[in-house]
C-alpha cells in the first residue's frame, strides 16, 4: 500500500467513525440549547458560619468572620444581597456563571453577641429566596470531652479554669512559656498552683495534660493531692502523679493512689520512662472505683485493679509540685512546662485518652 493510500484509508475510517458516533448521538450538535422554563427560585447555602455558636478564645472580645455562601439557580441568578443584623453588607450582580455563585465576605472586629446573617437572591424570572443564619459569637469555653469539668489552657496570663472559672492559688513565682498550644505553665523553684478539691473530685477522676520536661530537678510532683501529715508523705488518700529517675538517665512517671487505708502503685517501669530531653509528651491518668491507669502519648503504660479512691483530708490539688503535703521524698516543684490541663469527673476510657492525645 502506498503512503497516500494509507492516508486515504485513515481519513475514510475516521469519517466512518464520526458518522457512526453522530448516529448514536455521542456528539452534541452546535445549536444553542434551549434553557427551558424557569421553574425554581434560587437555592442558597450558607457555608460559614454554620453552627449556632462561633467560639473564640476567652481572652478575645471580638473576631473577624468570613461569611461563606453559595447561590444556585436553574436558569439565571441576577442579583444577590447580603446583610448582617438588617444592615446591608454587600450586593452582587453580573455573574460569570449564571447558575452558580460561590463567594465570601469578610466582616471585621465583630464583638461578642448575637447575629443574624441574611442572604437574598433573585433570578431572571423575578423569583427570590432568603436564607438566614443566626449565631452567637462567644468566648465562653464549653467542655470538649465527656466528663470534662476543668480546663486550664494557660492563656491570657491567668491560671484560670475556664469551666468552673476557678482561679488557681499561685505559690512562689511560676510564669508562662511557649506552650503546646499558645502559652503554657512554666515551673520555677518552690513554685506551684493549687485549686480546691471541692467539686472536682469523686469516686471517678481523670487528668490530662501536655508536658515538656525540664529534668534539672530529678524528682518532682506533677499533679498531687495528699492529706497533711508531719511526714509530708501520707499516701492513704488522694493521689500522687510524680516523676523520679528511671532507666538510662530517663525520667519515670509514676502514679500512687490511696484507698483510705493504704496506697497502691501504678509504676510502669521502663514503659513509663520519658527522655530527660523529650519534646512535648501527653500524660493522662484515670482513677475508677475498680481500676487505675497511666497513659503516655495515648498509650497505657501501666494499669491495674484498685479498690476505690479516698479523698480523706484532701483539700487541694497541687499542680506542678508535691508541695505542700507530698515532699517527704523530695518531690518538690517541677520546672517543666505544662499545657492544656484538664480534669474529668469520670475515668476516661483508653479510646477517650487517645482521642485527646490525637487532638493535640
Ligand atoms: Ca430560577
Ligand atoms: Ca496553652
């Protein structure tokens, strides 16, 4: 076959294929499609905010909101107008895509309070649709996890629990440092915080926090609750979460809980060791009527059976020290960083602890 014949054959085959495709309706004709009758009013979706509450940090009094919305129509959108609390924000005409408009509008420095965001859209046939989203801008923290009763984020230069609004008593001169999120508690020699146990402790109790170790003190109390005693080492009630030397220069996190007559150890051995130079680690502990557990980075490092906690003569939770009542073995102030401290009135499950760890 000559070269020209080959060309001819290819052309012929192509023509046949196109003809066949047209016959089967695979190729659109080039005439304009009739848009049809306008059947429906525009449909509006407000993408943001979509919740009833827009939560901002408790240290803030105002925020910017980027309102996101989308309008769709079966034939043609001709105009869109948006308003906040009845005041016009913006209006839109002349769209590249007649049938779908997706955009956003930023309002700056909106104060705490209640708002009504409204989107109005009109189509070419004069049909209109209005969509309203009412929301509140709030800086009041709401519990994020089951049983969460205490949350201290160490923001805004205050040692305040945002759920019970407890301001911790400050002993010595702790400060604030770079946190896991924002700022953190920064320990100092002979320094710690206390909050009353009243209203926080019960037959079930858990704690969770992020911890960046400063191992220049080889012993320290992390979170401790002990009854007063001349020995500064009475362990039959309350609990003691503390650290002391582990293997190979590491520091070991240990939990000791009192059942009213004796104390029980939850010592995970090397599994509960963290490097003396470790970056942020997540630590959690749970006290249930029949079981206690200690977690590091979402994984259980020690758990065991228990007969129920006693809070006899335990008036205060110490944060970042064994002081004042558990210094008998030199577990004094922790110079480390502590952030995102939470207490719970339930024994968290392993899944719940891991969720908190994964959430960062
Ligand atoms: Ca329409
Ligand atoms: Ca923080």
